């Protein structure tokens, strides 16, 4: 489970398993954050996601292995 704030100072955020943002939680991702998936893992969103990058500081979601990829973002609710 994830929630809170992911800051550019903490970047990159390394994902090593499926992650979920619970329905009663909020996650804010600041501009300039890179989220790196170390496997074919998904980001399941049931709660509130605030993620707004800028032209100079965008937010990126990338796999370590481009052939394996990652599981993508799944929004429900």
C-alpha cells in the first residue's frame, strides 16, 4: 500500500512489487519524480492520486527492463 507524498528529493521511487493506493488514501507525486518498476508490476489506484508534472519537470513511470515492461496504471472506483 502506498500513500503520502513522493518528492523529487526521494526520486527515483523503486517499485519491487504490485502497489495499491487504497480507497481512503491520497498519494501526491511531485514534479520531477521518476517511478522505476523493477519487474512487471502494476500500480492499482483506488484512492486519490495527485500527480501534475510540468514541461520542465515531468513525472515518469519507467521499467528497468524495457523488454519485460511494467504492469501499468489501473484506476478503479
